């Protein structure tokens, strides 16, 4: 089964359930599925998530205009998740997504390149089956950023085929009622430190935050424990010599970060691992400098396109191969063009010393005013 690796390397929980794989599937060309009771209907096809239905790897390989598509899967929440909140994560769905648990709508999201999370705790019970239903609407006249996806019948010129529906990993995680949000990590080279802004969901009196930094050379470099006195405590981790190593393309050194949320009984109720490189980026005249040194950027234009998966890489190894091929050809980085790339690609770039410039996929965005519609093209 493809794409079973954890999708979010900079905020990893050990306990999770990957929902990639076979889902029931049906195309709703007229976008009338609600009126035709699709919530109770048995779907006619099977699809391999996270590959979009236009792709060969999905098993559907339908390249026509797909105004609306539906997914359905029955799962059982693991018994050892009892007493925990259950988070349902979608790393990317194109474009307008509605999610039901059974026949109860639990959330909606718009945006084909951005992840979203739904807390479905009120609708599931541990060790009992539950049905997840997803509708993704992707009409060509929707005002949305498409990147290099064509509006025509088939890909042509600089535009490739459309991506509709789920195209990155779907997964579940159990968390306590009070739990960690994704941290914001800022390197501070001047002070040889990493600054972590750690958001907390349902912050309560008595909670403590423990954060430490280490690396492969062995042992914890610095650790801080502090009371959680607001919703976003800030922790500064100091890295002193001889463990001080700056990240650079020649030496892409990464530090490991472990984050623990502790209750008033000194029990860890949530934890996650992350990583960061310690480096500075500045601009002087026309020079881009890393750690004060000018770096000449030999960048390839990478559109993140795969013949069999379209916007989705067939495997984690394919992401690595793209970087390796570029570096063997003499490039030291890439302009990631008109697409928000998978986080695992960015992780491999970090650990391999590969520079990237990211663009949001804004080509083809339609806006409407009182005089009618017009099309806006832009790139960075």
C-alpha cells in the first residue's frame, strides 16, 4: 500500500492511524449528491487515497471535468483510544470539502493546498465502527487558486491535468482534552538558540510544558520546564559549543526537539517530536546570505508533477529522487512552482541541504466585481 509514512515530519505524534488506501468512491457530476441521498448510498467505485481520481494511481483515472466527488470509509476507533479526543486530519483536499460522520456534518474547509483538522470526538466511540464521508467540490467556475491545473478538457502547454478531491494523506490521532498545537520554531543564530512558541488547546491551571533539544551526537543539549500560564508559552533552548552547528547546504545539520505537555499530577498527557536547523538568512544588496555568507543559488524550476500521480508523488522515495536528481545535475535548490509541496519533500530538502523557494498556487484565480469577472495571473 502506497503513502503510509507520517505526513508531517515537523510535528510528529507516535500514536496515529493512517487512512490512506482503499475508500468507496463515486463521481457526482451534477453536484446533486445531497439531494440524491449520497450519505446513505452505496458507492459504485473504489479509489486509492491519497491519489486524485484523475490520476492513474487512484485506480479511477477519469480525466474529465469532475464537479463533485464523494468518498466513504468505515473504520473502527482503536480501543486504547478510549477517553481521548480523536482528531481527523486532511493534509490537502481540492477544493471545497465537507465532512460527515455518518449523517452528521462535522466540518467544512475551502482551499486545495492547505491542511485542516476536525475534532470528531463527539461523534465516535472507541472500538465501535464509524463511517467517514467526504464530499469535494471542484467546479471549474469556482473562484479558486489552481496553480498549473488546466481549465480546459486536457492538459496543454504549461498546464497539466486537474486534481480533484483528496490528494495528500488522511489520518487520525488521539489526544487529551488539553493538547499541543503545532509549534512555531524560530532560529536565533545571534544568541545560539531556538525559540519555540508552543500553542496549547484547552489550557488549564496546573499544566507544565517540557521542551528539550538534542542531536545525533548524543544526549540532551538543553531542556526547559515551565508552567503553562497562557495559551502560547514561549521557550528558548540554548545551544552552546561544542554542540553548536549551523545549518548550511554543505552541512545540513538538524537538531531534534521533543515537546511534552504535563498535567498537575506530573503525567505526560501529550507529546510530539520536531526538528529545526540553526541558521540565519539575510539579504545584502542583491546577495542572499546564509549565516552571513553569500550563497549563489542554482535553482531548478520544480512543478511537483508526476505522470502517474499528478500533484501527488507515488512514494516517499520519489520525493527524495527528485532532490537527488537535481543535485546530481549541479543544482543546489529549487523554485517550487505554483503548488504547496508536501511537507515530506520539505523535510528531505532540510536534511539533504537543498534550498527551496516556495510559491502558492495562485495562477488562474478568478475574482468578480460589479462589472463582471476577470482573470488574474501572478507568480513570484
